[in-house]
C-alpha cells in the first residue's frame, strides 16, 4: 500500500506540474518584495570590494551597491541576503534565479550580455587586467615573462586575456589555474607561480594582504579593458531599470553634491529641480519605476553617494589606496557619466 | 457515482472497481506512468523554455568554437586557438591519466598494507591499522588539499632539490629529463618489446614445467635479463642512440625535459592512498576468508611462508577480493573530479571553464555524464571478465 500511495502522489505532482508549471516572465520586483529580502551575489572575499568586517558583516564597494538597491526597493539597507559566488558559479546562479542581482566585479562583455542572456546595468568600476610579481625577480614589464608560471582565476575574462596577451607577444608560459582569489593568493605566496594576474583593482586589494606589500610590484602593462558592473537576468526590463537607475542615482548624487549626511534635508526640497526630481519632491520618477517617491533618497542614505562609497572602501585613504583615475566624474577628468534624471 | 452498471454473473461493477485489488493496481500503474512521463515532459519543456528565455539554443555546435584559454597539462597537441571540443578532450585524457595512475598505485598500496596488517609483528600490524582507519575516515577532498599544501611547501623553484642535476623537485612539481630519439633507438625499443614477449613465453613454459615436474625456474631473473639486460647491451652496441633533454634553470623556471605538475602529484597521492586504504581492508578480508586449513596444509608440505601466501592463499583470496575492488576503482575514477579544487585540469575543470564561457551548461554536464559512464562501464566489464577468469573452475 505504501508504494501505491507514493505512486499516487507522484502522479498527482506530475499532473500539477504539467498543468500549472509553464514558466512565464518572472517579475523580479514582485518576487523581491514578496520575499522581503534582496538576494545579491557577491565575491567569496576580495578586500575593499566584498569582505566581512570585525562584526562579521559583509561590507565593501560591491556590497554597498546591494545595500543601496535593497534600500531603494525594500526600504531597508539590511534586507539583503548575500550569496558568495566564485568566478565559475556566478553566472549559473544568476541564470537560475538563485540571486536577483550580481554585484561581483564582473566584466561587461558582448558575449555575456548577449549570449549568456544577462543585462549589464552599468559600470561601477572601470578596470584593466594587470600583473603582480616579486620585485626580486627584476622584471620591469610583463613582456619579459617568457617561461614564467602565471596564477590565474578560472572562468574569468582574465583567463582569456592572458592567453591572448601571450599569444600576441609570442611568449610561452605555464598557466596555473586557481578557483578563488584566496587560493590564488596562497599559491602566489608559496611561489607556485611567478606572477599573479587579475584586474588591477583586485591586485591592489590582494597586495594589501601580503606580509610585506612593499616586496611586490604591479607591472605597468594593463592588457585589457575591464568595465566592472552589476548585472541582472535579461528579459525583466523593469527590474533592470530599477537596478540601473539606482546606480545612476548614486553617481548623479556625487555630481549634484547630495551626500549621506545631507540627503534627508535635501529630500525636503532644494532650488535644483534635478535634485528634486531624483529625490521625489517633483515629478513621479519613483512611480515610473514601480517604486515609491523616496527610493533614490533611501539608496543614497544607505551608504552615501558614489564618491563616499569609493573613498570609504577602496579610495586613497583606504588600505587599497586606489586613485579615482578613470572612475572620476566626467567633469573631473574621468569617464563616469550618468544620464540625466529627467 | 450512484449509477449502477448491470452486474451479471462475473460481470464488472464500475462502482466496486475501487475495492478490486487488481483493478486498483492497474489504475495506479497507469497513474504512475502518466505521472513520470508528465514530470519528464515538464523538465524537458521547462529547460527548453529557460534556454529560449536566456537566448541560448540547445546543441553541441559550440564544441567547434575557439576555446581561447590555455591548459597547462596536455597529452595531445593543444593551444588557445584550438576548439572547445579539443579542450574537453585534453581534460578527458588528464582524467584518464590520473585514474590509471591512481588505480595502479592504490592496488599496490592496498595489497601491501592488507598483507602487512595481518603480520604477526604487533608494531607493523598496528601501524597499518591506524593508517588505514585514519585515511579511510578523512574526506578525500581534505586529503587532496593536504597533499597539495605539502607540495606547495616543497623548496622554491630557485632552490630545487636535484638528483645529479638531471631530476629536479620543487614546489612547481617534478621535472625529468625527456628522451630524444636518434637513429637506432627504434631497434632498442623493439628489443625491449621482444624481451617482454619472451618473458611471457618463459613464464608460461616455467609454469607448465612446474605443474608437470614440480621443478621451479627463476622467471624473475630471466625476465630482468631479457627486458633490461639485453636492451642495455644493444644500446651500447649501437653507440648509445638515445639522448636526454636535461632540464636547465632559466630565469623563471626550469626549461626542457618533461614536467609533472604538483597538482597531478597531489591528486594522485591523495586518491591512491585513500582508495588504497579501502583496498587494504578488502585484501585483508579476502585473505581471512581463505580457510586456515589451507595455510596449515601448505606448512605441513613444507612450503615457505611467502610461497604459501603467493601460491596458496592469494589466488584463493582473489576470488573474494576482485568484485568489491571494481567499485573501488570506479570510486577512484569518480573522485578524481575533485581535482577542480586544486586546479588540476581534468575534464570537469576544463569543462567548467567551457560552460562558463559558452553558457551551454546542460550540454557540458551531459558530456561529463557520458564520459564517466563510459569509463565506468569499461572498467566494470574488464573487471567482470577478469573475475570470471580467476573464478573457481568446477569440474
């Protein structure tokens, strides 16, 4: 009888699946609201970008974007469930809906945008691939690396750029594939490889974790363009718009001088109509996105505007000590440029 | 439901159908088949819909696209301009390499420790027992990482340990001189092969003679002479037609010769000791399964202890040992996919990269399945054949 009961249950379940289970276009915004939490994919650990603080709380430049988005959508910057993903697991996780947004220093490329079926919603860090090596090697340029062993994270664009770089320059090398940044660091530290290659920001971050950062140097060559940014699944335009304009709001806030400290006061109304539109005092931009009027104000209040986030986690005064460089606003000599809030 | 069907003698009453066990059985069977078919249809349908939604198309055409990434251990020609299919082939060969090496080493380790565990020497048997219990009960993934860290703790490349400046050991692996074949080396290789064949013939002859007359013949020494001695003489007679490409220290690495990566060594050690510990227990069980009377009878005939083991106990124990060994070999092969943790580029490691670049998840996973299934079935069918061969012949 037991068997028959189970058989019956399977039969009913199968029938139900056929009848009601046709996959449709999921409205991510509704799912996030219903769940009461934003599932955000982040790195397994990269100083400055995604790391745990002394209290064990996830924090960092990529994490801050998740918190801003959660504040905009759910009204609370802490309503985020962080999912740690490696270079290989991140795309299947996003494609399968395990996460709502991926904010994990991911390079925007045509094939990922088009072929893998994702939508990149902007760039939050303009980066490029570089090499780090021991000063004692006496190497001045990456072109002198003939015969060297190179540590590399698998499943990343850096793996492909590396192969291209050595092929173009007709240099032989031994690739040493590693799964995570932490393991790559351990292998490099043990001199399993002569140099480690990844995005220059990642190299700066990894270098801070070495016992003697001064013994290592980042080579001058930047061998690729790596525009890093958050991404969502393709096909849900409303959700992509929300994610995109939250990032734009953080950048525009820097441009217009809206900060974590003054956003509450500015939200009550200012002389600048663009600030008023963004913060919900004028117009109905929140409604257009399917959110309430104060969404942008909350996003900015969460971790501050783009400049505040940058300086706090990765900027000149942080342990990483990265300059703004390309990531300065267009009017300050960089290429950071948000479309207008109009 | 209240409607009554005409119920003649032995007729079928629809309202009573539920209480008839046979009818109920048929209904349940139909429902089960429909349910399973429905689930299968749903899974296929859902997958196709998801692929369409993600803008992907199902198919294996991507295998002909350019891979664009490098692999550090290649048994066949491969470059970053090769195809995904070829990259997967390189990975598959790497899996087969570590599986074959692992099976050979695990068998050796297992037999030696299995016999040692039954030793009368307390220290030896206890030491082996502790080692077996420890190795069997620690997850193999941890052991792989443990051996990898041991490899990383070896001397750095610039302080390599060397054996007469020809074989080098450092934390980038082992580097051996590779042979360069010159004119006449083919003759030497042919002589080696002939030596192997001749040894096999001698072995058959010696066994026949021993069965017939009881006189033994030193097959081991004869084999050594035929396989090693004669070719060495030929080698010198032909003017040493074999040269060695000896590794030399260059700016970053040793260059020349062949390199065995620390990842391969770590994976091989971990898999062969882990599986070896299980085989050790199987061997012990197999030996214990042979009745004590056999040993005593051999002793009464005056056979020495090692001969008793080799000629009386082990052949009988093999019948107990071989069937469970098959599943250990299959386990070892499947466990080799944990290589991904330390960056040994086996089929899963290269496949994951391909999956990540191309997005063709289901196709790549299906190729893994076909590959492991084929490997496992081949191993099983060989082991089954071998098991039949050594089985007790009843007359």
